[in-house]
C-alpha cells in the first residue's frame, strides 16, 4: 500500500526505520528486532541506504524481507550519490520488481572518508532531481527528508524551505524530519513550511536515546541540538547504560505524546535496529492515546 494512502486513511501513523546490517550477526539481530516490532503492527518500515550507496544491495534485500517475508508495508531509501542515472534506474526497477510501492528519495551523504559531496559525472545532482526522475517514469509513492534545524549545507531556513518545496513540486507526497529533541523546533518548522506553500504531511522523526556517546556523535554529524537540561541529565548517567536507556525512553515518550496531542500526523522511529525502547514507547502511547486530545492536524 502506498504511504500517501496510509496517511489519508489512518492517524496517527507509526513507522520504523532500520539500516542494513554489515554481517550475519547483524542480520540475525535485525531479523529478531523486525519480528518483535512486527507485533506492534507498524504502518510501514523503511530501510536506509548507506553513504555512497555502500549498502545498496542489502537495502533491497532487507526491504524485500519486510514486504514479502513479514507482510509489512516497506519503503526503500534511495540516493543518487556515486551512481550514473542508468544504475539508479536499475535499482528503481529492482525495487519495483519486489512489489515495493514506496521510496524515500535522498541526495545521500558522501562516501565514508570524504567530506564533500560530488555528483557522478553521469548522475543526478540533488534529491529534487531524483524525485522528478522517479515520479516522471515510475509509479511510486515518494517521500523526502526535511530538517527542523535547517540542513547543514543550507545558508538559512528560507533557502532550506525553498529547496524543500522543490521536492514537493517534483513529486514528494510526504516529508520525514531529521531527528530532533525540542518539539518547538518541529512546530516552528511546520508553520514556516505551510507559509512557504508546502502542504504535504510532515512526519516527525524521533530517536530514543539509548547511548549517550552515540547520540552525541549523531547530533554532531547532522547539526542537531540536544536541549541543555536533557544533555545534562544524560551526561550524569553516562556511566550507567541502563539509566541512560530509561531516561531516553521516558524523554522520547513525553516528546511523542506532546507531538501527537498537538496534531502531528504520526511518528517515524529511528530504531537503530533494536526493538525494546521503541516497543516501550509505542505501548505507552497506545495506552494513553494523546492524539485523541489533538485539536487539529499540523
């Protein structure tokens, strides 16, 4: 089923994101997490695409497993980095042949060890170009990424929103945000996006913190911020992994409840291929049903 149709029929929409494992042990862990999270009946599951296309084949493999093996709707991430247009088309056709109807179209990060993004001489230069290619020649529901704290390469919010609008005009029917920890950043971004003429659903992307050092690396890589009070509490528990996880789950649960009670269309969980934290948060949300208090969608 197409995600744009799911978003029209169902609110809130809960979805999970996984990354393709590097080895057999990682695949075993991933299959275990998928089997557990499948019990929570996500609306769809997405599978990432490594820097420089480094996990391209495994992305398609895992997406097939989710769609065909588990019977869960799947979305394959696709980037244009390091690939000529001819190869991008081959990958799209592999995804299509697997019966997958949804693609998250991204420019992609530079290959590991490189800091500057360079287009392939026979490739595409941006995510709007990729979206336009997919929308023009294939029948997929297409999603795009957006950045509540502004993309690291954008000079300011105005330019970032203009670029985001190009994605929608090219054919993106929904957007998923980069991770954030201050909900006001999300609501301010949605307000500005609507004012700029971006009218598609904007789904907040949430990551439950389970490791302090890890989340520090993630936020530094993507220029996301951690609120001072939250970071201070995490740092105080840094030597106690279980305490960090407990705090991370509690914080994410409060964050998600607030988002849903104020009209967010759903939550996209960055699971890091693990199930306990996400399952705990989702169980609490479904028990409390904060979306019943939402006055209007955002």
